[in-house]
């Protein structure tokens, strides 16, 4: 076995030069940590720059969310104002419509009131006064008919608790049992709607009951 060739100090610089390494440059000692220091130092600014970009993006998102919140609050305030205005407008229109219908009804009855006043000022007999009041009642009935207000049928009709209110009963053989014998106060309908029931007395026919 040939002995190993030992590199002399004169040959080392020549070999380093052939490898493209400047012999005057100090090479780091293995395990000294200088090689790891390079990437760590060069990577630290990159990490700082990345953190700064993330922070700036978060601030931009915050400003965007804040602007959206302000827009929603402004929209909510506008909707609340519009709703309140609509409610007031509907209430005002309802009152105006009620006043209009009331005025139309009152206007129809003003001539009736005039005739009542004339009847009170008249110096006629009781018969003449009764005849005048009878004409006024007919005038009122006509006005009610024009407004589609009709009286509830009562005398001679079968008692119906939906449209009749019983004040009591009377014994009558000339009226069928459980039929209206007397009308104390007239009832009225507005079209199909009951304004007030007729106040009546109901017949009790013992002859029909016994049969």
C-alpha cells in the first residue's frame, strides 16, 4: 500500500485558485452559524414587509366596513322617516275621507232639519202638525234609501236573534208563535251590514203551543 499524499501548504493556494476561490477570502468555519445567518438576515426584512402589508390590508377592510355601516345607518334613518311620513299621510287621508263622507251625509239631512224648524214655528192644529211631521219622516226615509240604508223587517216576521232584539213577549192568538208582534224601535241595515237590530216584542200564541 502506497502512503497517502499529504497536501503541502504551497499546493493549497493553487488548488483554491483552480476552483475559482480567492485564497485571500476567509471561509467560514463549519458549524460556526455564519452560513445560517445569511438567510436569516435576508429573510427578516421580507417578513417585516409582509406583516406591514397585512396590517395595511386590515386597515383598508376596516375602513370599508365602516363606510358600509354608515351607509346602512343612513338608509335605515331614511326608511324610518319615510315610514313615519307615510303613516301620517295615511292618517290624514283617513280623516279627510271621514270628513268628506260625514259632510255628504249631513248635507242631505239639512233640508230635513229646515222642515222640522218650520214645523215648530207653525201655528196650525195638532192634525196639521202631525201631517207635517209625517211628511218629514217620509223625506228622511227617502234620504236613507238613497244612502242604501233600509229598515229591518220586523212585525209578522219570525223572530231572528241576529237582527231582532227581544224586549219581551206578548200573548197573541192572531200572530204565529215566536213571531214579532210589535216593533218598539226600528232597526236598520247599511246594504248587508246591520247598523242596529230592531227592538221588538215576540208573540206567544198559546193556541199553537197547545196544538
